């Protein structure tokens, strides 16, 4: 575990523990129940290639501190992109006046907390030679173009960052974390005999070093998968419309679970009574075959964190167990107001943003069925292998998702690929119709980005093969 005196905030910016305590005293100078400081130093880089040329390459650095004061249901928040002492004191004073209220903090004695070590990366990708990362996108481009002559356009994008974080709170908590993150994505277009172009996309990464892309999931791996999807869709027929049986494939289709169910289980929506799951803890909200987990402690995963953005250790949270709702994802504010247990789910995009309850890696546990048996059990339906975008209404739970790669199921066999398929349904209702769950749980490759209230954070999703007996498919046939 990195010691405070070894951190970039101590060595480069000369911040001391007495300084942190002084800033917290300033934040509580007008009263309040709680205050915290979130320091961030962020290195970023990105590279994109299009038409076999590097179109953009950028590196950047940003830093700042966010100061939050909570007084009852009021929150004061201010931030500074300057780590000079007078700027931090000013931000603390602004937050203090916004949330002025009864209560004062006692004597502070910050203690550095022990945390997980989920991503012990010695050299983050951001710290390697820029030319090595440029070569990754060039390799992806070359591989995709060589895959098949029908591939006529390729785009590859690589991005990474290294986030140094420090959180200090009036509950005497002091945590430090060094968070590497990298992702490579490949998108291709294929066309056959002048027909309509079809797109394929693949990508992945995580909190990994550069060797991940050199030895485990190479640019050639992602290029081949993107090309395979585009070529498969060249023979696609228009999606039939109507209610049918839908089978979701393992891995990335878990994005439907994330959006249609996961957001509705975040505590801020539930304490405000605007979620379809509000007030339903202990009730049956899904098929007894469904157990939904949010786990921020999986090593090297994109959605994992040693500590959340409030300094709390992440954990494995059971949200739905055998169909019964067991709990919500809590941040500090929601946990305090509702009396619910802390779940280590407070997240923010950066120092300029207030934290709120968010998902980390959200997935459904595996069942007992063989995936092939699930498909064989369907006389007529739709198999969804990959998804594009989607929209969800938190209050009602209604969702709309577009399937980027799907296939007709006819007489228990996958037959023709289908284009323009849209899944329309309701999250809680869809889970009630889950009748079979495969033994092939898979997490996504590491590409997920979740948006909420204008903030984006990296996440992971996953699901085994599942059969949903009733779902509306919007199509063109």
C-alpha cells in the first residue's frame, strides 16, 4: 500500500496531513454533519487511426480537488483546479457556506486506511513509450484490412489514463489509490457486391499494463472479432416485429441487465421514490433463477476499484438473490439518509463532480443449463449476441435496446442473421420471464462506459446465456 508521504500529492504538491486537517476544519467551519476532500491527478492519452493514417494523438494532464460538505439533506460542493493552499481553503469555505447548518466537527486524527490491491500494475500504459501505443492501433488496422477483402473501412482507437486519487474525510479516513485504465477499440465496415454496408465493432481492456494488449487480448484479436461481426451481418434479413422468445448470449448482452435493472437499484433513485424498485426490498422482483451481483473487487476489471470515490473499500453486493430484492447500491449521502448499509458505491467522473451511487461490475450469476440446450428449447425466437445503444426510463423501468448482432432461432437452431432488431420491454417484467439460465457466465471484454446525470464512469457487465420467454421485438419485417 502506498504511504501518504510517498504519494504525488505529498512529494510534488507538498501537501501534509496537517494541511488536510486544516482544509477539513475550514469545510466544517459553518457547521454540518460530514465533509470530505477528493484530490485527483490525471494523466491521459488517446490515439485514433482512420484510413490507415493516425488522425489524432493526444496526451494531457489535469489536477484538482473537490470539497464536499453534507448537512442533513443539503450538500455544498466546490472545487479548484489549482492545488495551492489558498485555493483549496477558498473551495472549502465556499462549500461550507453552501451547506451551512448545525453541528461541528471534533478533533481530527486522519488514519490511512488499508485497501484492496486489485490492479498491482507497476508500469501503467500511460507511462510507456507513446510509440508502443501508436503501434497497437496500426496493428489493429492492418489486421482488420487483411481479414477479408470485403472490409473497406477501419477505425481503431486506443485510450488510457492513470488517475492518482486521495480522499480525506471528517470520519478520520485517509485513502490513496493509483488507478490505471486502458482500452482498445476497432470498428469496421464491410460491403458485399455493392450492397448495404454493415458495421462490426469489438474492443476491450481494463486496469492492466500494456502486456495485456501484447500477450492476452491483442489488436489482432479485436480486429478479427470486429470483422467477423460485420461479415456475419452482410447476409442479415430484416428483423421480424412482435412478441417472441429472446435468448441473450453471454458477456456484453449484460448491458441490458445494467441499464434495465442496475440503474433502478441505485439508492438515490430509491430514496427519492422514483425507481421501479422503490420500497420493494424483500419482495420478489425477478424469476427465482436470477441472482444479480454488483462487484467492484474483481481483479483488473474495468469497473473495479480498490476504494470508491468516497474512500470506502469496494465490495461484492448481492442486489437480487433468487429473484428477491436484497438491497440497493449506496453512496455516503444515501446511506446516511436511509440508514442503509454502505456498499462502497460512491463514484464520480472527476474532482469537479459530486459523487453518487453507481454500478461497478454488474452481472447475473450462472445457472445450470447448457447454452446449446437453451437454444434447442426455443421453437421460434431471437438470439442476441451483441448490443449497440439503448435507453431506459428509471421510473417505469421501460427500455429500448438495439441489437447490433442477432440471429433467428428456428426449430431450436440458429439460422439467419438479423438486422435492425430492437428489444422493447420493462426491466422488472423481463426478469420475471427468465425461464432458463446458462452455466456460461462471461464478463464483457472491458469497454463499458456508464452515463448518469452528465457523468461518465467505466463499468463492467456480464451475463450467462439466458432465455426470456416474452419480449417485444421491434423490426422492419
